[in-house]
C-alpha cells in the first residue's frame, strides 16, 4: 500500500514539473516562476515529509512494541501470579513513577496480556521510556547480526541463511539481554550491563536458537517450493498466457495461491510461534534473581526450576521441553488472540497512513487547480 502512495506522490511531482515545462515552452521564453508556483512545486515534499515525521512514533509503537514487546510479555506471563509477584498500578500517569519503581495494587483477576489495552497501560506507566523499552538494544542487536552475518558469508563462502544463524548464536547474549530489558521495569543501568556471560547464555539458548532458525527457514522455503511445484509464478502474471482471459488468469492464481498461503500460515502458527515461545521462555529463565518482572512471572516454571531466587543454583535455566510444557492452553489461546489483535492494529495503521496521504494528495491537487485558474 505504501508503494502505491509513493507512486501517487511521484506522479504528482512529475505532473508539476511537466506543467511547468509546458508553460515555459508555450510562452517562447523561460520566465522565472511566480512565488505561488514555486511554493506549490515544493508543497508535496514538505507536506509528505512532515506527515512522515508525525507517523514515526506511531510506526515504532506498532511495528516494534506491538509486534515484539507485547507478545514477549504474553509468552512469559503466568495466569496464576506467584506469591512473590508485586502487581503494578495501571492508573499511574507518565512521570509519576520513577524508573525501576512501581505502585503496589491488588492482583488483576485476568492476565494483563489478555487485553491489549491493559498491556498498553502497563507499559505506559513509565511513559515513552517504558513503551519503547529495549529499542536501543534491539537496534544494536539487529545491526550487529546483519554485519556479522555478512562478514561470515563473505569470508567463509557459507550460504547467507547459515551465516545469519551463526551470527545469531554468537550474539545470543544481546537478544537475551533484550528479553530481560523488556520484561523488567525500566532502569537507569545501561543496556550492556544486562549482558550475561556468554558460556552460560550459550548453553541455555543454543538449541532453542537452532530450532527457531530452522522453523523460520522452513516456513519460508516450503511454501515457496509448493508454489513452484504447482506452477504458481513467484511474480504475478510472469508465466501467464497472454491469450488467457483476465478473469481466468486471476482465478488460476487464486486457486494456486490458497494452498501456498494456507501452508505458510500453518507453519507459522504451529512451528515458528512455538519455537519463539520456547526461546523467549528459556531466555526469561536466565533473568537474574535480583530482577523483578512487570507481569506475573513464575520463576520456578511450575516447579521445573529451583532458581537462585528460590534457593537454587545461579546457573539454572529451563529446558526446551519444560519451556513448552509449562506454557498451558490458556497461554496459547491468549498469545494467538494477541497476534490477531496486533494484526488488526497493523491493518488499521496502514489504512490510516494511506488515507492521510491520499487526502493530502487531494488537497494539493485542489490547490494546484485553484492557482491555475481552474484549468
């Protein structure tokens, strides 16, 4: 949809330039443009640029917080709060709660992450700092992974997806630190102070990372293989018969596309999401005993662990099997509902952006028509 918006904006700009050239050619000379024409020529860029700036915060809220932070909280929240959990007031105003502190209230009857509104209010207790928690660490992790994966691919001649996995494993400390930042109250400590020893983190997360990487690759490559097998063109109409009726062509693409889309959806729901749940819960089990979670968090994972906070060893972590079996049916239902709600928010955001740019384009064209004397 944004590609269409950009195309419309480019067409408008091209039209303004062509109109100006035609006016100069018809006059037989090149007179300087009037002030109104000069302002109008730069108006689309200024308006679209300002609008883009205004959408930066909402875009981060949708594509970072809603897509990543919300599900992570849902993956570690326990519907039955443990005795040591201290609930947080969701009625606090921005700036009224210092970093690392929160107001104690009675426990909620329903899990916080069962409601997007409650999850939003929880993060907004600390204002923008809480809502965009872990953003710096996430950006550094992504940037470092991309650079390291490219380096490995170039100098070892391994396929890129293999280099990407190796880079992810080598930087597992950063992704684990991100999880800990997300599930705990904001702190004045720098993000890198949350990084745990590599050996400890590697032992706990190497296998979950491998499973998550493998399922992600399969979820992309299997639907692509199916598309090739049933003759679905990877680019629309690239293999279509020019003599074929357009309705028949669309019907053929639709019939072939349905099983491919269904396979991709099933793989994502039953392979990628479970692998991500396992990884996040294993990473959460590494949370130091001095840290408190902002959602109900059973550090013993239904008795599977005896972490340091309960008197166990300092290098205790969750196994993959325990990470999966301790996430009950209620948790899966709540997580899937959250993903569906986040999808709805994403669609709504695209609609708002497209509508805003379309309205602005209409206003610009109207101004152009009025200033040209209705011609």
